[in-house]
């Protein structure tokens, strides 16, 4: 091989190698760009999820604060009404029927029902009786007032 032929061969291979290098460089740049795009998209999705989770936690915290405020206001109002009722009872000299009194002071309700009253209890669902309402009405009509 002569030096001119060798030089021509080196020039040809140089052009092929340079073209291959340019192609490889373009492919690598495209892959890097695609990879950066995927990573950026995943990062943005993760940010959105974190923002949503933080917003949810913030909403839960705000809801907890609101519930505590409502509970506090209700307790204050109940205590205020209890004081008002106690003051009213003291000023009118009346007793609260729901307070704990000694057994001797509890008024007992009278249990006086007419003798012809009938107390009907519902039958259990598993009952074997298959009476219709008409049968029951005719059965108990003479006893119900």
C-alpha cells in the first residue's frame, strides 16, 4: 500500500468515524433529553401528590381545629344554661326532677290501667304463627277498648 492510498483510506475512515460519532452523539443527546423529560414528569407528579397530601393534612388539621372550637363553644353554652337553670331553680325554690334524690323522695307513677285494656307485644320475626292483621283484629277486638 502506498502512502497516497493509505492517506485516502484514512480520510475515508475518518469521514465514516466522524459521521458515526455525530450519529451517536445525536442519539445520546436525544436519549438524554427523553430521560430528562421522563424524570421531570415524574418529579412534577410527585410534587403534585405531595401537595395534595399536604393539602389533605392541612384540611384535616383545620377540621380538627374547627371541631375543637365547636366543642368548646358547646361546652360553654351548656355550662351557661346549667348555671341559669340552677339560678332559676334557686330563685323559684323548685327542684330539678332529673337530679339524684333520696329514694323516699322520688315520686312513683301510678300504675292504674282499666281492667279491660290489653297490651299487645309484637311477635318475634321467627314466630311460627302466620296470622293476618284481620285475624288478629277479630281475635282481639272484643278485648281492646
